[in-house]
C-alpha cells in the first residue's frame, strides 16, 4: 500500500512538472489592446529595418511612415499627444535618436487624425539574443499601438555594452551604461533600510489585537507617546536624507536642471498622402470556419496612368496581392498573400468592384477579429502602386522588410493609400 502511494505521488509530481514546463513566447504586447482599437488606430507604411543582425554596441535604424486613421473609434478620446519608441522584451536595445518629419524628437509630440508622419529610430544593441522588435506609438489616453516587427539577432561584440555621450555643459564624456550606478544603489539602500525599519517597529506590536481594537472603533488610543516620538524621528531622518541628498547633488554635480517636459506642437509637414484612387467600401465579411476575411470595394482610378493594388494593411499586418509579385517580388518569401478578383490593372477612369480574399489563422490567433466584442468591425488601408518600376530602376535592397510583408514599394511609386472601414458581416457557413 505504501509502495502504491509512493508511485501515485511520483506520478502526480511528474505530471505537474510536465504541465508546468515553461515554454518560450514570442508575443510581448502586440495584442494587449482590443481589436477595434488596433485596426482603426494607426496605419503603418513601408516600415523597414537597416539590419537584421548586429553586434553589441552597433546601431541599426528603423524607418517608415504612420497615420492616424479617419475611422478612429469615437468611443475613445481623440489623442493629442503621442510618443514614439520601440516594443522589445526588456532593455535589449537603447534608443539613441528619434526623428519625426525630419525633426529630432526628445519628448511627446502633437498628433492629428489623417496626417501622415515620417519616422526614424536609431537603436544601439545592448544584450546578445534574438528579439522581435516593433516600432511603437504611444497615444495619450489609449496606449501603445505597434507597427510591423522583425526578428533581430544581436551577437556578442568586442566589449561590454557602452553608451558614451558628451555633456555639453562641462565637456565631460560619460558612459550611460554605468553613470550614477553607485548613487542609484546607495539611494535605494537608504530608503529601503528606512522602510524596513519602519515596518519592523510596527510589526513587533501585537497586530491582531490592534486590528480587533480598530474594528471596535479604538483608533487614536492605540498610539502611545513613544509611537509618536518614533514617528517624529523617522520623519526628521527622512527630511534630512532628502534635503542632504539634494544639497550633495547640487554641490558635486553642477550644473543641474529639472526634468524637461516640453511638447512638440508645430512639426514640419511631410509629403501628403497620395489619393489617385477613389474607394467606396461595399462589404467586409469574415468566415470563422476558414478564417478568411473578404473585402468588397468599388475603386475608381482618377489618375492618368494605370494603377495596381499592392496590399491591404492593418496595424502590423499586411496581405500582399499575389498578382503584384511579378513587378514587386518577395525574395524572402515572408509575405502573407491575398487573391484579388478581377485581377490585373485598373486603367485611367475605370471603375471596378474588387473582391479581396485573405485567408490565414492570424485573424484569430492575433485577435484581429474577436467575437466577444459588442460591435464587430474591421478596417485597413489599400495601397495602390505603379504597375512597374520605371525602366532601369532597381528596387532598394539595403533595408530589410518586416516579418509580415514583402519589401515595401518605394514611396514615390505609391499612387494611392485609401482607408476602408465597415461593420463586419459574419458568415458561419462552411
């Protein structure tokens, strides 16, 4: 019997270990916002990465464009301020530069619905590993909306991480990786010891008895003169530490300035969003059994030359028109493909009804379409381009495309970027 009990306990422990075995996760916040916010929030264009492999202390650049969509959810406050950064699991890369519309940005900036923004981020590798890196726009009152990502391999460098800057006020060169580390540890220890001492003093008293007396309404009577004297001593020590620390910092590290909180309200204009095609959404229908989204849209070419539908993009996800791969190939084979009917070019002045079929488990897996919402809707941007690159022009191969689409068509070859939004029809038939 004892033997059977030991076997049973061993089996239970083994099963619990198997169930509890940690697994690696690649997601790190892409799906934290509701689907209607991500699909109707920001549209990203031509997001590219200068490197997909670099060493510690080497730098890379992420660049592209983004736009707040006209279909911004009206139940949310319209954000006025935003902040650009990167989404990466931990401090693996340091942000050295942020640029919006050609201006160096250090703080929050004003953002407007419908306006197109160019961005550029310069990052420095800090820790070896393989990381999924997104550009991210934080919107005040809403949260962070992420753009397309790419896996970045960081290899060990010739030395430890080093981020050196020169202080313009003194001319001194410091390494931000280690600057002030001793002071940080010292201040944490000082306040930590004060907090522990405060807790120990009160925890040494009969907590349960004091709690019962408090329930009976006995409050002020529980504090003795000694308790009040001790509280006064702690308050005086805390004030001395704060004032003394401020005095020491100002005396030893001149000049000092407070944290700066200006906001950029008058950014330069970027090039306008091209609108050579007029679109009218007719229907968006999703089939859960096959995980396929079908978009039916009427398009009219207002330009004087033919255009080709390149892709449908929403949030960090893009589906590339299979018919466009001949002119704009996908050498890495990473693009999600969609079928467009009728196929071919849209001639000048032509009006046509296009049906886009996009089938992939990503709609369900990444929570782009969720049935636990009070309102089902979908939104995205249709990108129309020149049918062929100009004669003799080769597509740029310096920048690496993101993980969700083929290399971006150069912006000068984009003829129109049209937002589409509609309530989602659900078709449960097989």
